[in-house]
């Protein structure tokens, strides 16, 4: 009501100002939103809950999704929210089975607060799709959560389990803070979960992810592009580690100022990985890994490559995506790499890796990689 009055008096004031001028231009008055019609809180549940929530999203300031069963082949779509809407998940949210590309959940808006209540969980029922092929073949699998175009928003205490393929896609966001999210796809370890990336981040800025727990079978975090992104206090288990890239070959190929700090990577193929695609152009600058503990790494403790080509370490590196101002410090991984793995692999194109800081890096247990190239003098490979 107060806002309504304020808008009203502003309009009156500008009308009065117009009346003094001559000839008066036609005043363009935009109707003030009917705030009175925005109910404080709306609760949706059951098999019609998703469609109802989607339909009513603009008229609720708080949307409670209580034990919603989303029908197969449909998106729980909250991508047209009014500013400052709160979305709360309660109980178990499920999605029905269908081969399609998804997403199963989509939320966009400005000033959005997304929360999971105590005991709430989002269950993608991934086992219905898992066939060991992920997004490379077999069944068409829906992506799980498009956290796209979220501006000045927060996601807190969300527990997600068993996504068919990639879990959380962050794109077009500016000012998104994700706190204490769990992505638990550990059931996929023995049941064919594949390409179940935790967080895929692109074209976003000011993203902060703290206290995440990710159990999966692909990158825990993959930053493909973006600026000012921080991942801290996280635990990654079962997957491919903390990754930049692959960078290159997309519409946005700039990674600038990304920090991974105070986190643990365990039971994973890699600990730290920076992938620049061979033959492409782009920028990877200002990336910091600090305070990372590695444990039980089967492939590479630290892998930095400018010859990524759909797979790691493929052929001659190129220099089109320089890796500059990189900091790797306080990496604790004594005995962490398995004896068949490699501690550190660095393959750079000529002159394409510069201004690195490399300190207190202790990664042992595996072999020395014999094909390192153009390694900055501060680093050891
Ligand atoms: C993850 O899920 C598995 C079952 O799929 C369960 O046994 C385990 O306790 C869960 N872990 C966490 C941290 O929630
Ligand atoms: C080198 O990298 C650091 C960050 O690690 C940055 O602050 C500094 O400006 C860079 N120096 C040059 C000469 O680019």
C-alpha cells in the first residue's frame, strides 16, 4: 500500500509538472502493479502443483511447493517470477519419467529467495534413465535445474538427489549466492550415473557457492565462462573434480577471476583441472585454487591442459586460450594420487601460460607425467 501511494503521488507530481509546461507532452503512465492482488503466500502440492504454481507465479509473493509430483515430460517452471519472490520446497518433490531434454526445474528472476525446508528433497529419480552413457548416447535424459537469469538472488539448503544427467546449470546470473546445497548422485556410482555434473557455470558474474556437498560422476564444478565466481567450503566426491572448462568453442569463452578455496576433493578422477580446448580462442585469467585438500584421486591430482579435445591431453597444445595470472597454493595431497595416476600434468602451448603463482603444492602418490610442455618456471610437473 505504501508503495502504491508513493507511486500515485509521484505520478501526480509529474502530471503537475507537465501542466506547467506547454504544450504538455502526452504523459506515459505505466500502470502500477496491483500489489493488493499479490497474496502473501500460496501453497501448491500434488500432481497439479507444478502447473498451478507456474500459472500463479506472478500473484504470489511466497510460493510453497509442498510434496509436488511433477508430471513426466514437464518443467516445474518458475521462470517468470515477480521481483523479490520467495520459493520454498517442502517434503519430497519428484518428476515422472520420460525421455526428453528437460529441464525438470527452472527458476529465474530478480531478488529471488529459494529455500529448502528441513527434510525437503528434490528427487530426479535418475535411476530410471541411467544407462552408463550420460549425455553421450542411450536414453535422452532431462537436465535437472536451470538456475538461469537469477539476479541478486539466493538458494539455500536445497537437497537434490539422483539427477538423470547434469544437475545445476547456472547461466546468465549476476549476484547469485548458493549456500549449503547438496547434490547427491552417489546412487549412480553403481547404477550407471554418467555426466552428472554438479554445477555447470556459464556467462555469469558474482556467483558464490559455499558449503556445497556434491557426490556425482562428472565435474563437481565446471566453469565454462564467467567472472567473479567463488566456490568455497565445499566437498566433492566421486566425480571429476574442480574444473575450469572446457573453455573454447562456445559463444562466451572468457573465464576471469574464479576462486576455489577451502574445499575437499575425494574419491575422484581429478582434483584440480583446467581444460582449454585445442585450436580455439578465449581467455582464462585470474583463477585461484587455494586451500584444497585432495584424497583418493585416480587420474590426475592437478591437470592443466591446452590440448583438451573432447578428452584430456590429446595431441599438440595450442596457444589461443592463454592461462594467465593463475594461482595454485596450499594444495594438500600427500599420498592422495593412486599409484597408476599422475600427480601433476601441465601441457601449455608456446608462451600461453604466464604469470603463475605456485606455492605449497604437495601432491604425491602417483607417477610423474612425462609429457609436460611449456611449464612456467614457478610450477613443477
Ligand atoms: C546419498 O545418497 C545415498 C543413497 O543414494 C545415501 O546412502 C547417502 O547417505 C546420501 N548421502 C548424503 C550425504 O546425503
Ligand atoms: C600476475 O597475476 C596476479 C594475480 O595472480 C595479478 O595480480 C598481477 O596483476 C599479474 N601481473 C601481471 C604483470 O599481469
